[in-house]
C-alpha cells in the first residue's frame, strides 16, 4: 500500500540486529531507535508541548479514543487536526484506541464489529469499530496511525489467542479500506498471536501480504516471562521486512529498550517513565531513585550529575524530596527528567551503533545499572 515515510538505515551492528536509522515522516525526521513518550490527553501529564520539544522529542504518542472524546472529531476537523490543536508541529503517532479501552475499562467487550464499552461520561454503550478508529485518526492527522487490533493479555492461553490473531487480520483489512489519507498518513499493522510462535508466524505471513508502511509487535509486556518475551521479539524481527521500521508496543523499561534494540526493534512507547515520576521515582543510569525516601532530605545533588535536563540543572534531590510528596510540580520536574533520561538513552544507543561499539555500550549499561546505588 501507499506510504508517507522514508526509512534510511545509516548503520548496522555487526554482532546483533541493532541498527541506526532516520525515519522521515510528514512532520520531520525521527532518529531511530526511538522512544516515543506518551501523551494520552494531547500532552504528557505535567508537561507542555513546548517542554517536550525542548527535550529533543521528535515524535509523541497520542490516544485516538481520548482525543475523540475531547476535543472530539468535529473540533479536530474544524481546526485542521491534532498538530494544530495542540501547537505541536513535530510527529504524532496515535494508537487505535481498542487496547486502551480493554486495559482502562474493565467493561469493554469485543465483538466482530469492534470494541464495545460504556462511555465513562454518561454510561451509554459505545462501539469503536476499525472504520471509526480510522476516521478519528484521519481527523487527528497522525503521521503514524495504528490499526484497531484485538489484544489479549500475554498470559492468556487457549483458543482466544488464535481468535484475536485472526480478528486482528480481518480488522487490518477493514482499516486499510477505511483509511482515507494514505498519501499523508502511515497505517501500521500490529502483529498478534500471544506467546505462540506458530500463531505469530501465521500472523506475520498474512500481514506482510497487506504491505503496510511499518509493522508493530503487539500483545507483549503484559507480565510474561522475559525469556518468552525475547523469543517472540526475536521471531518477529527475523520474519519482518528489514526495509521497514519495527515498533514494539508498550515497552519502556531501560533494560528492555537496550535488549530489544539488539533484537532488531526500532521504535518503542510506554507510559512508565511519566507514570513512575508521579510516584516520585527518578530514572538514572544506576537504577531508580525513590525521591520519597527520607535519605534525600539533605541530599543537595541533582538527580543525576551529568544530566542536562532543566530539573537537574536547577534543583536538588532535597528540594524534590520536599515537593514530590506534596506538590504536583515535583512530579512535573521528575517527569521532565525521566523523559530526558529515556531520550538520552536512545541517543546513546544510536550513537554507539553508528560508531560500531554497541556491544561495549550494552556491557557498560548493565554494569552501571546494577552498580551499588548512592
Ligand atoms: N499498546 C501496548 N500493546 C499494545 C497492543 O498490543 N495493541 C495496541 N493497539 N496498543 C498496544
Ligand atoms: Zn535530569
């Protein structure tokens, strides 16, 4: 199918499947591998679009369903899409909405038509179909739009996993048909099939026939064992086309990012860095600091000495300690640092691939991460 992206691989690691690339989308270039911060309601919780830009972020995630409710499709059309509405002139990726319904609202029910759920506003029954998701994503104007998929927990076993896989293929076909702007917006397919290698293979075989501009690996990071997670990622990246970007959905722990890059993944997203910030947890190269601990009361160092984010340049752990338990601004400051940490980690990974020293990078990364904390 048509695509509105360019995928240029700049360098490949000689001993792993890691690669450094430039993904050019309608709203500018994205250096890959890339971590995409999640702004559910238009922006990251606690950060303005300008602050996100200042962190060097080239692509942010939004949620179709949330934007569909507020500001709503009519306003999005009137204003010319979510980029203009939010004052964000860089790239946007929208998730299709079904996954959020199932994970946020326990009441969601999946039928062949779509995802049915009770409106959180007035309790009325609503149906998110592949056609409706595409129509909303066309109104949003996302540079990358995700197909509506049938997602089951990675811990689910039995016939439901296969059913969800085949339904995701049928829904992909409906999404392709309903997509009105393939010249300016890229539709990505999402591989499902749980932890079963045969189902994953079948799903990839079918979805490759649809020839979408990029592919995602879905249905992971739901509490499965790492060993199984890595095997599915490896199988998928082995069978997916190497001339297109590969996106592993919902993955965002630093160690998972580094390992998955080695296994051939190019794109990631996760709410983890900003969510954990709201609990006062700061991510660092030597592990997580829980800033609510009393030992930080008189610690006048920044979160990380060599971090160049605005939080680390201006504020101490002691000040953040007094804030995080009481004031929302404390969480905002930690969110800025955590997002800066993730983006910097990916820049370092990418640079090490370009300079042909990715294995050495991994070695040092894990050595630092499990070093005695201070
Ligand atoms: N976010 C994390 N995992 C998934 C998935 O499997 N599908 C969708 N649509 N979004 C996700
Ligand atoms: Zn910082």
